[in-house]
C-alpha cells in the first residue's frame, strides 16, 4: 500500500480549506477528497513552494489564483525529490 499524507486543499477561490489525502503516483500526486473525488496533479503541472524553513510543504497548481495543497509532514517532500 502506498504511503498517504494528510493535507489541506485550497481551491484558489475561497479562504476555506478541505481536508485531503495525498499520495505519490508515477504521474505526480493523487489527491483524494473527503467526498470521494480524486484528482491527479501531474509533476509538470504544479510548483513546490516552501517559503519558510519551518512550516508546511506547499504545492501550487494553475495560474493566479492557484489551487494550493499544504502538507505538514516533512516526509512528503522525499517522494517529490524522486519525481523532480
């Protein structure tokens, strides 16, 4: 079973966040929403943003305002290094 991480998803339209589970897949990351919807962000479609040395890992997808996923667990970043 692939490792899953918990994250917060922001749609870029409102300040409200949604809880999601994220896992690394060959194409990029698979995002699973609480309502059962799933999406894949391909590796070339998102940017890794880490503004501060401490704090969540932040992924941005799309143009302004971007969709954002924040993941608190630093181990999530290891899988990103393998893909990028």
